[in-house]
C-alpha cells in the first residue's frame, strides 16, 4: 500500500519541529534532506544524536535520505583550451573544481550516505542524474553512465536502492529520459524517484505519458504541484496542473507500495506543508477506497 511521508525541511529546518508537526498531522515516516545548515549525511555527531532522540520520542522513522548526490553538471574528462591565458586559467579552475567535486561525491559523500542509511535503517538514497551542463545531444556521456553504474554497484552491495530523481535540466529530466538513462546504466539497484512536478517543468506531460516510461522502476515519489504562468515561469502550488488523482490511482493499481513524500517548495512552509499533506492523505484515501 502507498505510504505518505514528508521531507522534513519542507516543514522546518529544525528537525525536532518538523517531526513534531508532521506526527501531529498523522505522518510518522520522514525523508531527511536538510538539518539546519547541513545536509544529510554530513551532520554533526550532535545532530545525528538528536535525529535518533526525536525519532524515538515521536514513534517516527526515516524512510529516505537525500544527500544531493550528483546534483551538478557532469564534467567532461578533458577540458576545453582557450588561447588567452587568463581566460584559459579560469576555464581550467572551473573544470578542476567540477572533477574534484565528482571525486568527492563518488568517493566520500556516497560511502557516508550508505553508512548513514545503515545506521538509521533507511532503504532509499535519493540521487540525481547530473545536470546536462554544456553537453549536447540525447545520449549521456559514457563516463557518466559508468559513474552511475559504480554508484549503483556500491548501493546495491549494501542492500539499498539508489533513486534517481527526475529533475529539469538533468539527464533524468523526464520520465522518458530517465528510463533511457536507467537502461544505459543497467543495474538493478538504480531506480527512480518519480517527481511529476519536475517532469512537468521539463516540458513533459507527467501523467500518463511520462509515468508510462518508468512505472516499473519507481521506488520513491515526491509529491508537489505546479503551474506554468502566462509569462513562462513556473510556480509551485498546493493544487496545480498535475493530475495527482490519476497518478496516485495508477500507483495503487500498479501495486506500488513505497513512500510518497510531501515536498512543497513553498512559503510559508508550515501552512503549505500541512495543506499538501492533507491533500495527499485525501487522494490516497480516495484511490484506495475504489
């Protein structure tokens, strides 16, 4: 059965406040992204202790963490060279920073996320599929595919799932492109964090069209809504353009029994998170009553 959850810092950056409010709304499952100014798993010992204490005190648990893995443009193996030295130096510095960041994510952030997930008995680590940056064409670079395979291999060996979030501007920006990326990587531990709001922003009709491409690979879902304004800009709403009624009914009918996390991206945080949670609970109740 589909289970509701909430991304804690969509309610408050203070973890205790977020969990206390969330449980008062009837939610006991939470996705952890940020705690104060830090992002999981890069929390202090004190913060990790407080996470455990707060969860225990509220009969709550963590069901996913979102470390921001690979949420940056994929850096090419080689850099562009410019004939003017000052400009070439700046290009080199940007390129080196991106390559160093890639190494940090793969060799430090990912192992720490796995350790954190094991410590808190979390089964899902939300990731990204790298921003497209300056790359052209529809096929991701071979090295990008290799990096995601290596990440999935480590995640899978730990008995966890690596859930690629659908995100505008990334290689996994729509249901169709996410399915193509998963097919290229071809590892069973690499799954999908389905976010219809993000797919909509990328220009896809997320349900039923986008969903049809990834329905069998979903391991986590983000619940937010959005509209496109007349000026072409997007605005998040508690109720917007996404056919969430149809989407949730399809998830239920397809036997999805994972979590769907409220992620409003709206201010004021508490009021909108509460309104979105109430809407999600109503939609689940309606979908499961048929």
